[in-house]
C-alpha cells in the first residue's frame, strides 16, 4: 500500500510539473517578431526610421520596403521580395498608398496580420482613387495632376500643411525632397484579392490627416471589421507619433 501511495504521489508531482511547464510555455510562447514596413506615395522608406528604432529596441526584426512606385504590380512585387526573406510569420504594415499594396501583397503565406497606418484599404475589384473620391479633399491637400509622363507629385507649397503638418518645416522639407516618383496609374488599378478578408487587420486613423480624409479611413476600416485605433496626428502619424503606432503593431504581433 505504501508503494502504491508513493507511486501516486510521485505521479501527481510529475503531472503538476508537466502542467506548469506547459502553462509557462504557453504564456511565454514567442510572439511574431518580423515586421515589414511599406511606405506610400510621395514618400520613401526613410520616414520609417523612428518606428524602426522603437521596434528593433524591443527585439523585432524590421525590414523596410523601397517601393518603385511605378505600378501596383511592381510595388507588390517589391513587398513580396521582402516577405520572401522573412524567417517566419510577419506583420505587414502599410502607410497611405502602401495600404493598397499590402492589401494585395498580404496574401503572401508568411503574413500573419496587416496594419494600416492612415492607409487605403480597397476590396476586391476596387481601386484607390474611388475611395479617395468618397469625401472632399482638405484645402491643404496638395496632390498635383499627373505630368506628361503620368507621374503625380505633391505640391511643395502645400506639402508641410497637407502631408506633414505636425512635423517641423525642416523635416517636412526633407520628406518633400525625398518623395518618390509616383506613377498615378497605380491609383486606378483594382485589387484582385483583398488579404484583409482572410487575415487579422488593424487600422490607424490619423485624426488630423489632410491627405486622406479621416472619415474615408474610418469608413474603410469599419467596412472590413478592422480593429481601429485613432491617433491625433497628421498623414505621417507614424513619424510624429511613432510610439503609439508601434503599440498597434506590437498588439498585432501578440494576437
């Protein structure tokens, strides 16, 4: 009898240790550590620097895509090349036009969740321009008509107020000087398969946005059941409020 009791007591201890270990492992299971950042039109990858610094200090592996901005297909291809290099599940983040890009590129098998930062979020068969036309542009908006090469730029006189109103003039001037040559045809290219339909999505509304009406952002995110976070900031809220934007990305990585 003593032998049986000893065996049962030993078995109980082993079971307790195994259960505790499993519980601890579940609680400390590694979160998604890869983040790919996709910039929008009238910008380049340098704007992500502040967010990059915050995320890398927290242990994230961050990759910044340099979109050619020549077409939706080319930008999706550039994003997929970055995703191919990731060593596991990845949070894919897009700003502005980059939202349209990640909506298509987000079908990549390594993408675990999408984060839209003051970004466009079309559905299947929809394009970017039709959403931009659903609300009147702000007076500060400075997107110019395409030139004779089909390239659209942002008006220098309106760039600070319309694109980066909560940054210094000096920083806004640098952003203007480093903007990419955006081929406007991209705005008219429809989405073929919207990744947000099958993957968790998070959306940041920049409440002071003068380039994309915040009501457009709210309408897109509400339609798609995207988890919405509102942050007071300009169209480049990821630069002016990088810690708050990082919080949304980190939350997405833990789900």
